[in-house]
C-alpha cells in the first residue's frame, strides 16, 4: 500500500490557478455535480473535465463518488477556507523578527 502525501498550500494554489479548474470549483460551490453536468456547463469534453477534476481531487479540494456509471464530485470547503490561512502562515512564519533588520544586504 502506498501512502499519499498531504497536499501542500502550493499544490492547492497550483490546482486553483488554471482557469478550467477555477471554473469547476465555482460550479461545485453550488453543490454536488455529475461530470456530465459539468461537461455541459463548461462546454468541454468529458476527458478534459475528468482530467482537471482529478487534479483538484489530488490537491484535496474535491471528493468523488461513483454512482452507477456516473461520477459525482463535491467541493471540500474546509481546505479552501484554510488555504488563505495556510498561505499566510507560510509567507509570514512566527519566527520572523518584527523589527528592522540589523544586517541588510543593501
């Protein structure tokens, strides 16, 4: 059995940075959707929609469930809510001094 790595903030930002994936997230924010519904909404072929949904799933932003022959996707809201805080925590770690640097390069 292989252990999957937990997606990083950068992984999630990369997943959201593509226009198609961002549009998918916007549609999924309205509720669970079948791939066929997303194909119609975005006017894209099934293969392209499934590819981009796979990237969002690997980034931990959506979950999927197969029902019969159809695959349904749901947006995982908690990782999206935590993304902003995670980004700020990585950009501004607690151990940074809050005062002027004594040894500046310039």
